């Protein structure tokens, strides 16, 4: 069964940060979780604000917890706010239901998720997708 290696997680992280530099975004935090929800790698660019690491983790964690990208969770929160609130209570507040959390897949196998925080949610998601695709894997954002 394929798994997310540290080398692959580093490629995802490096490519996501490079995309942020290319687009001249605000400083980013990128967190890569494996399929168990454990941190494989995380890094913050110089100048990130205080809670960015927790937000990046929450975006990736939410994607894994519900099996969908955080953009889909955001849309569901707008349609079923009570449900997402209840699930986040069950998750002890660890989910951040806005775009920027993207599932990492290899074929049909879930390897983990990437969470990015620092710029707009849409730009965060663009960087997460770029990182995953640069590693030759499939990004599932929504």
C-alpha cells in the first residue's frame, strides 16, 4: 500500500512555498499530514502571523476528517452550518472549514492532506494544489 514518505512530503512543501513566492503572496505556512492525520512536515516562512500554523493544520485536518477538500467543507458549512459546527465540536475545534486544505491521492489511495495558510484562502489552495501536483500526485481540493 502506498504511503506518504518524508521525501515526497518535502517536495510538496517546497513546491507549495515556491508557488507562493512566484505569485508574490504573503508569508505562508504549509503543513503536510499523512493519512493518519500525523504531521509529516510543516514549515513557516519568515513573517507569518501567530496562528497561521494552527490554521494550516486545521485546514488539512478537516479535509482528512471528512474525506473532502476544505473548499467542499466551506461550501457545506454555508448550506449546513449546524452540521459542520457539530462535527467541529466532535473534532475538538481542530477543523478550519475554508479553502486551503487539499487531499493528497495516489490513484484512488488517500495518502494525506496539505494545509496552507497565510494569504487568501483561494491563494492558499492554489499553493497546496501546486505542491501536490509537483510531487506527481493527485490533488483533491473540493
